[in-house]
């Protein structure tokens, strides 16, 4: 299964750290977030990777090169301006092929076992499956609710759900009919939920959204102290 790593975002909340360094190359415990993803994906048997790049994208391409030092093949999907999540994936579809593919946000830190998704069989009506985690303090309401049959639904007013981990399997059919260009993911997720075509599963292991310098520092100190 091919994998797309999302690495094109500007990382506004991470400034000034991202003024000169793309967010996926920020280190945690001495290892850039992106490199850790690549190492773990390679260990799980994911040998074909696609990385989208925009802000300081040349640094990402120079650092990763063709992926051979991790024994993977890396191809790039350059974006003149960041196209947001759905727009970036749609632009990269020619590189991802006709089969379901894994998508990983480049700015998270997790010990999620990628083989768990790689060994998943999507239901016939399932256009995508998202990994959900407990809500972090900065996102207490969550993103979606998960029913007993494994389908995701909007969080009702006053309710609580789970948080999307930035990990999932997507099919090309999930993006069918979407207009290329700058496009957030949320409208497509909502459309899939209306059709009962968006599956989900819960992961209770380590997961961190490294979205601010303070959260990056806290995670780095925690992991560096544990070594």
C-alpha cells in the first residue's frame, strides 16, 4: 500500500520555529518528525511514499532525497501554494494510483502500529477509515462520534466525540467529483458521513499533535528524559 505524508503546511502556530524550518523537519528527541514517520513506515513494509511539499519544500526534498537511505522510494508532489489537506491529496492522486492508500500527517508524533491499517479490509461501502484518539486538552469536544458498527458521525451540539489522529486509509473514490485546487478535508468527510461511508477505529496509545512550540518542547523534554 502506498503512503502519503502531508508536509506542505506553513505551520503558522509554530512560528517562529517554522520561519526557517518546515514543521515536519522539527526534531523531537533529536529526530525530525518526518524522519521518524519514514523509519516506522519502512519497518512496517511501506516502501512507496509520496510527500507533498510547499513551504520551504526544498528543505524537505534535500533532507529526504529519494528515500534510499531508509530503503524506501520517495516521490514528491510540489504545491506552488499549500492546497490544504484534501487539495494536496487530490493533486497527488496520479502518484498514488488506483488502490486505497495510507495518509499520515507530517506534524504528529505517535507509536501507532501502521501494520494495523495496512492489514485492514475496508467494507464495500467504506470510502475511508480514520484513526481516532482521545481528545487532547486543546480539543476537548473532538471531531466525530463513532457508533458501535464502526461508522463515524458528526458530534451533536453539546456532545463529545473522538479526535481525528491525522492517520487513515483513503480510497481514490473518496475524492471523486472534488474540484482540484485549494480544498480542506472536512467537507469531504462530512459528505462521506452522510452516505455512511466513513469508518473509524480507536487508538489508545501515544499520540501528540505537535501544533505549538510549547507542545513541541513538552514532548521533546518528556521523550529526552525517558531515554
